[in-house]
C-alpha cells in the first residue's frame, strides 16, 4: 500500500517482495524456498511506547483492521513457523500478509 511521506519505506518493501520472487527462481536448484511475511500493526515494545505517547491512537489504528485489534507478536511468529515448516514445503515466492485482513478487504 502506498502511503504518503513513506516512499522510501514503501519502495524497500516492494524490493523485498521482488527479492523473494527472484531468489525463488535463483535458489530452486538448492531446494531453498523464499517467502515474505508482511505483518500488520503488532503490539511490540515500540508500539506500546507509541500508544502511550498518543492518546486514542489505538482506537484509530484498530478501526483500519477488520479483526479490530493489533496483532500479538506470537501471531506473527506462528506464520513464520508455518512457512519454515514442512507443511509449507510447496509454498515459494509468496508474500504472506499477517495483518488481520487489512490488505485483503
């Protein structure tokens, strides 16, 4: 998603997605799969600090998320563990959005 005043940030995310696609092709002969996990807003220590400084920000942020809440770090970790597992052995070159549905709806 292109966000105003964040062009470099947005471009770097696009580059990471491109790396995953290209490296999937480059590394297939070595049996290496490459995927990207794109988390949404997560309740990290930095997010907690941000919310403490900005009264009402959590309500504004959660309104953008279909699930109506910010992610827990363990929820992002679960997605990463899935992609690293044998259960995802035929998944390659993809971007997995772990964002509570923000990019899907």
